[in-house]
C-alpha cells in the first residue's frame, strides 16, 4: 500500500474512532415513553457524570415533562424534555418525581397470522 493510502486509512480510522467516542455518552440510555411529573424542584442536568446544568434549569413541582428514557435498567436518572432549556433533553434524579409510562406501540399487535397454502399438507 502506498504512503498516501496508509495516511488515508489512518485518517479514516481516527475519524471513525472520534465519532464513536462522541456518540458513546448519548447511547447509554434505555428508551421510554410517557410523562415524568415533578414532585420537587430538582436540577435538570445535561450530564450526569459531570453534573453540568447550563442555565441552572430546575424542575417545577407539579409540572409534567415528556419522558424520553432512563440511564440504566435500575435507573438513577430519567431523561426528560424541558421546553425552553438548551439543550432540551435533561437528566433528572428518579426521586424528583413519578413516571407515568405509556406502552410502546407494537405494530404487529392485532395482526392475524397468515397460514401458507402448503401448511397442514402431508
């Protein structure tokens, strides 16, 4: 392989690795649908790990927020959408309110199984 080809491959590899690193923190989430009703004023974090809260956004007790996900099966934080916050998606501690999860629609629910014409012939 020529020197130019090696440099191109190296650049491609580095670009791919950096892309994966940039995306990885956002992928640590389990999707949920429903609402999160705030029980108390709690910080709404951009990053759980860093504790960042641009704009010092706080939950408003009694207000409901769209539920987007949770950080792990045994969640410590929920991801909610907060209108007016930048960024809009924020992490809040589970003890700050209650969830009303909606079931995820199942497109195959109610579908009637189709039997092939050859089925049952022996």
